[in-house]
């Protein structure tokens, strides 16, 4: 199988040959500037560590089915996401157990799911009960950190919960963090209203990430100190950010990038289970969300607090590139290399001998607002074309 595209790092036209599940060879192609400009880009497959669902279905739904997991996975690879962590948000124990069990069955039954799903992310239920930090998570299910409960969920997930988000101030947070870190689970801080002392204690215990930094927070904070400054100043914490154009102003994205550096900033779309739905008010269990005509998803009944994103990972890559004035390759690494390194997984590259898990896409500039748009072309998983057309 052959892909003709521009290499995301060099921007040079190449012919990339796939044999089996591996990139066999890469050859530079001589062509005119106009021909080169018409070619798509090829990069390692986008890897998003926080995907809540899609098309009206949440991974934390108590009625989640294997067919729904398969459909969501296909919708994501259609949008250039090659690898991802299904994310279950705050819910009852029964709903979470069902969700992880269903994901396990989906990985066992559906080859596409097995190839694309790298593990699971549990976001909550051990978070702040406060309005703002809690975000769209249902208050009735917020609770103290419980290692025994987590162990039961990990059993349902066949040991594949690889990332957990919790509040640093949650009851039992520090001993909980120590125990899950011993299992190799990556711990992230988010949806919290913690003090500097509590954040430092959580990091000392093993937390290494801030979940969607700048969101899941109060609408109004003290000038200083506050938990945003504390996380920005803590060099042991990497940060994920939602660069969809709605969650964070461009100035905030630039500040986070300067504090956390290019190597420790991770892009996530935090796509909502209601992404892809037409404007309207929706509910999933105790979660009420309104999809606005401009594409934003907000907690139903107000306009300040967002409830996940309607954008996907590629959209965040091109927005981050434009908002922060960085090269395409740099933004791509935040959605490929950086999450892989955080999770201790193999770092992907587009080189001969590397796995042929790839995203192929174009960008275009909107003539009205001048913004760059992401246009997925095709997605390859382990050498197999799983979405779009071959670009030979």
C-alpha cells in the first residue's frame, strides 16, 4: 500500500510504502510547488487520552453496548483519531462497572476497537463537589477516593484503566494516589478546588498531569494564590489542554505552553458524548447538556460552564498551531508523541520500520474568518486503511 503526502515534519512530498503493519520505506518525491501544496500531510496517528463518547452516546452510559462502542470508534477514526482512551466520567459504581465491562467485551469482539483503544481513562468520581470545578459531572455521584471501588472497576476493565483524574483535595486522595501509582496507573489532577498544600501533597504522592488545565474550574478565582497558578508553577505536572477555540482563550494557551514547554503540553479534544448532535438540550442520566448553534456544548441552563467539546483532536491541532504561532509538527507532537510519552508507550514516528498507524489530513484557510480548518483524509491502523481513501 502506498501513500503520497507531505511528511508532517519536513513538509516534503513523500511516497510512503506500507507492508503488513509496518512502514517499509519512505522516498522523497520531486514535484512542482503547486503539486506539493495540493498534497495532504501524513503524521503518526493522533492519540487522544480523553474521549467521552460521540453522537449521543457516552462511554459512562449504564446502557452502553458493544455496537455503540464500535460505532463511536469508527466515527473517531473517520475524524483522524487513530488511538484513544475511552473516558468514563463521574457516575454510579454500577454504571462505571458496566461501562468498563462493555469496553472490555468490545475490545475482545471488534478488531477495530482492539486496535484503536489503548486503555481507559476514569475521570472522577473522586472530584470536587463545587459548582464550576465539578463541570458537567453529576453532583449526586461525587464521592471520596475509594481504592477498593477502583480495584473492582479495574477488574471489570481487565486492568486497562491506565489514567485517572481526581481532585487533590478529595478525601483519601494521597493514599489513593500512592496505591494506584504502584499499579502503574497515571494520575492526573482535575475538577478540583485544591489548595497549594493539597496539590503539592498529590504531586509528591505521584500525580504527573493536570487534566484540561484552565477548565473544570470556578468562574471567578482569587487573583493569587489559586490552583491554576499552583499547577502552572509545578514542573512535575504536565498539562493537557482543550484547544478547540472555545475552552481556552489564545492568550491562555500561549501561557500554558510557555510554562509547561512544548514537551509537556498534551492536546485533548475532551469530545462530549453529545458531539455530532444537532443543536438542542440533551440528557444522559444525570448529565444535562445543551448543544448551541455555534457548536459549543454547555451545562444545560447556563452559558458559562462548558460540558466537553464538539471538536475532535485534529481540530485542536490546527487551532493550537494558529493560536500559539507554532509549526505544524510541534502541534502534531502534542497529540501524538507527548501523550505516548506520558503514558510510557512507544513514541510514534513517520520513518521506515515504524508501525503504520497514521493520520492523513489537509488544512484549509477559511476565507471569511481566516482560521485554519482541519480536514481528515484517511486513517491507518497497524497497516490497515480503516477510514477514508488511499492517497496514492
